[in-house]
C-alpha cells in the first residue's frame, strides 16, 4: 500500500496548486474522458471511455488507497483543470511512471501542464529521493511532447507503429528523466571556480553534476 505521507495535502506553484483528489472530482473525470479530443490523446483504444470504466478508474487510480494522483487547480480561481499522478513506484530501484491529463481544453497550451509536471518531478527527486521518472506519449501528441521536453524529459526510445489513430499507425515515445538530468535542468551546467575540483559523473568529454538525494523510508 502506498504511504500517504509520500504526498502532502498540496503542492503550490506560481499559477497552479496540486491537491489530493476528492470524490466530487468524479464528475469532472466523466466529462473529460467522454470528450473525443481528450480520449484521442489519452486512450489506447479509439473512442471515448465508457462511464463505468471512468468510475472504476477513478475509484482505483485516483482516490483509491494506492493512488498517487493529485488534482491540478488554478491558484487564482481554484478551478479544477486536470490531474497528474505517479504509478508503479519502485522504491528498490528508485523509479516511477508519470501521467498527466489537462481535461479542460481551454487550459491547453497555456503552460499549466509544464508547471504541474515540474512540481511533480521536483517532488519525486527532492522529496521522495527517486532516481528515475519515465512516461509514454503518443507521437501525434506534439503539445505534450513539447511540454515534457521543456520540463527536462528526453526521448529514450519508441514503440514503432504501435497506435492506430486517425487512419494510420503512430509511434509511442518513451521519455525519461534522471535525478542527474534534473540537477542540470534546474541549475544549469556548473563551472567550477578557481581551486575547485569537479567530482561530477563523467560522460565522455562532458562532466555532469550529480545531485544525490537520500531515499526516504
């Protein structure tokens, strides 16, 4: 069972706040996943998600005892616009999968997904002490790919022509971020001062600063 202390009641950013989901959020999930545009970007199956399936997903993966999902609210209005989550958290290997859906379409393309992702990744590496966070995204979801790249994820592979959508096959991209990637992304390349010996991890001719975070119990 997931330890609820791994997630605080809220994580606050500049424009959004992440909070634990409440049962009343089910109505928003039913509306989001019944929208063909949202379903196209989030489901492996074509078509919208049936209501019964939405309800099962919400109970098990959003408000269930093993859930690691947080609701995305706008700070200025408290409006619920989406959801983000970790799954398959592996404490032995320090890894997790990341998921996010911005369900309100008028909030697309405004940077809220990037901010939510950055808050979650910061929590993963700096609070939970994880080493690696990964995700999968359909190749036609260019908006999401741009947001993930901006947050610091890199493409590490692809499942070729694994998704049938819009009358053709598409690749599914695998993206990931390591704690060392996060350190570089957040602080930028570090130039040692005079008399300072760089003891970062070497990769070819490039030295990558290592930010080691102790794993929580």
